C-alpha cells in the first residue's frame, strides 16, 4: 500500500519531464504516424542508415555529393516528422500538403546541385538566373527546417545572413564593403563554405555514426550497466544517490551528446532519489543538470564533439581526447566533492546495503557490454579512423550483447536502435546545415578576424585573460539553447580566431571555446539543462540555475588556467615532463578540492567565514601551474586543514568526556 504514492509521484515526474522535453527539445515532439506512412518512414530511416554506413566506410563518393545526399535525407525527415508549429496535432495519417511542397523543393534543388555541381565548379562558380533561384529556394527550405528543429538557431542564422548586406553600413571593424545577392547565394549554396560546408560535413560523418552508436549502446543494456555499476561504486557513501547521478549522467551524457535529453531521461530517476535522500530540490536539479552538461567534453567519446574538433584541427582524435582528460576530471571531481560535502553538512547517509547490487554480479552479468567502448578506443589508438572504428564498434555492440541471453539484441531491438539513432541525428544534422549559413557569412565577410581585431583593440596590450573573458561571454551567448556539437561549431567559427590572434595555441583555443559552449546549458538566463531539471524537481528555475553555476564553477574557471599554460592539457606542451604534468595535476586537484570546500563551508566540520575565504583564496594559487604559486596555495590550504583537524579532534575528546 505504501509503494503506490511513490510510483504515482514518479509517474507524474516522468510526465512532467516529457512535457518539458517536448517544450524545449524538438526531437520529443515529432509527429506520430499510423498505417502506411509509419512503415514508409521506417523503411526510409533504414535506407538512410545503410547509405551512411556504406558511404562513410567502404563506398566511394565525393565529399560534396555525400553532404548533398545527407541534406536531402535531413530535410525529407524534418518535413515528414517535425510539426509546423508546437501545438500541431502530432498523431496523423499523412503530413500536411505544404510539407509535400517543401519536400519536393528540397529534394529537387539538392538533386540539381548533385547533377550540376562539377560543371559549375569547373566554370569558376558561374551560375544562371535559374540556378540562383534554385539556391534561394533551397535556403528557404533550410531555414524552415531549422526553425522547426531549433528556432533560436534559425533566428541567429538569419541575423548572420542579414549581416552580408547590412554590414556595409556598420562602422569600424564590424563593417565590410557589402555583397551582391548573387555572391551571397553562390557562397551559401553553390560553394563549399555555406550549407554544404564544414557543419554538414561533420554531421554526415562523425555525428551520424556516433549518435547511431549511442543508440545501439542504449538498446544493448549499457545504460542499465552504467547505473548499476555507479551504485556499486558510490551508492553507500554519504550522499550516495547524488554521486550515482553524477557518475551515471557523466557516462551517458558522454555517449548521447545532448545535455537536455540526458537530464530529461536520467533525471526522472536520479532527481526524485536525491530529494528523498534529503537534498534540497534546487540542489538535486542542479546536480543532474551539471553532470549531464559535462558529458559533452568528457573523454573518451565527448558526445562526438571531440571528433569534430579533431577534424577542424587536423589532429588525431587520440590527441584531442587525451587533452580533454584533465578539464573533465577536475569538473567531475569538483561536482562529486560538492555533493559529498553537502551531504556531510546536511548529515545525509548513503543507500542501504540491500539496495546496492553486488559488484561482482554486475560485472559478471553486464560487464561484457563495455566491449564496444574498448573496441572503439583500442581501434583508434591502433591507427584506424574514428569513422571505421565507430562502424565496427556498432557490430561489436551487437556481438557483445549475444554473449548473454538477458542482453541479446534481437532483430526487432536492432531495428529499434536504427530507428532511434537515425531519428536522433535529424535535428542535430539540420542545426549543422543552418550553421553553414553562419560559417559562410563569417568566411565571406571575414567576421571572425574582424571580431578579433575589435576585441584586441579594446584590450590594452592584448591581455590574453581579458580576451579570454570576452570570448567566454561570447561563447556562452552563442551556445545558448543549441545542441552541444552545433554550439561548438558556431563558437569555433567566431571565437577561435580571436584567441589565436591573441597568441593562443589552436588546440587550447578550441578546447576553451568548447567548454564554454557546453556550459551555456547551465548559464543563466537561458540555462536549458537547469530549466528542464528544475521542472522535474519542482524547484525554482532561477535558484536551480544559480546552484548549477555554483556546482559547475570549476568548469568556468579551469579554461583560464590552461589558456596561457598548456601543461594542464596533457600532450599539448612538448616541453612538459611526466613529473611536471603529474605535479600540476595533483596541484589542480587540490585546488579544486579547496574551492569546493570553501564554497560548501565544510572539511571535517562546519567552516568559519575566515576558513572559507582562505580555502577559496588558496584555490587559484593551486590551479595556476607553477611551483611558487603551488606552495602558497598548499600553505593556505594546510593551515585551514590542520586547524580544522585539531578542532574536530578536540571536540570529539570533549564529547567523549
């Protein structure tokens, strides 16, 4: 009798999460078809998946044709599956008549490009008036598709497109000479810098394959393994449910690459559990939001963003992945310590032993599900391309699931994985198409370089930290309300040239912008991840957003400490020795702990105001690489630590007497 209210409450929370997801995530409000249309869409999704798997590995096709076919599939599915407006009736037999028109124009324009691109390229981009009209029609379809998939991004792209004309009327560095309609249309559609540029290139390769790989991992039972394994690791410690949320959300967010979707799925389990343990609802929502957000820059998969970065930098993915280890480690260590000290402050315990699965049983029954990740990482370190490794790892996922009857992926489950994976790639893919408009504008107008000159002209002597501060603000704004991969692609086009102009190493500039683009998910006033989490928790949105910034504060600080000193990014500084790297890592971990202890006001017991200020003051000295600063930080930290330890022992002795 007592269990029913809990189940009812969980059902209400799941329903609330779904409503929030539909409000903020276009993927969750797709149309639901019946009859022949439903079967046709399933067949088309399977055809698209087969096309992508074949032509990104074994098949031979030009890059421009692969991107154009990818656009055709994306626009086809957008106009079939995504409603014209939010309140549109979702369940239906056929799409509206106007969507057939959009599909016809989209398919026709991109097929014309495929058939005529070589001829136009050989003539130096000479096009007829009819071909300009085709380009204009295609752009209208792209903007309408982007409006349905991500309204905010479509508006931002429209502003950039308008800048091609109105930039001629702006003064100073932001101005340019202006461009004709023909020049703009040729750049945006017939060239390789617009909608068929880098954005759609990464969507047609890395993003699609790794989103599909994530879906196969999910249907193999990997999500359950992560949750059970997290329980065995930290479930019984103080504040165990919150730590489980951190570990599980980090690992799952790393795979699916969508902070908002991850909050809405894992949050329906973790947030109620944290609230029942004794955490405040704002704190519980913030923990889930921060944990899900960090997965986008957490190795080894990094939500597929790492592969995009490797492509931009023309580096091996292994180098990018290794460089991201320390920022991700400090971010999650800081979050784990925060929930631990909050539990200590509130006097919360962990889960009881009977609610914790046996570690050996979990590994025995589900441990084989980690084989796909091992194969993926192993093949990449062995020299295989990420694309080849991802495709093979999808088949390894199926094979691994067959090692035990309980996890076996049947043909129907494989079909579900294909459908969910390909559907999940649609909205991100369309975001990448519309990002092409932004990148095309930045390239045509030299906006990135001009922004760099403008920012550097405002800063005396080109101070790299002031430049970083302005770029941080720019990155957080440009990334608001946009999926992680898309946010990074936008930010790197505009902000990376600014940092490089200021003297930053390219990989550091990209990592700096990536982290802040991802953290825009928990940055007020938008803070989409925190907003969805607050809805599930039933908490105040503003308070949840503020808590999220506080819990993720180390993530906001770390990029500034590696901005001018690459030793914090493993493998970037060629002069760094192993001993120096380990010392820097140890110092940074201590600095993270010091910052969290100061913010939470707890070491062995409640800290005084002076102790908290000393701990917070020690953090930057420890985080900044350098022996002199490290010793200052260690001295401050040790003084508070020893004083607290002595006071705690004295109180225990007095209590015993």
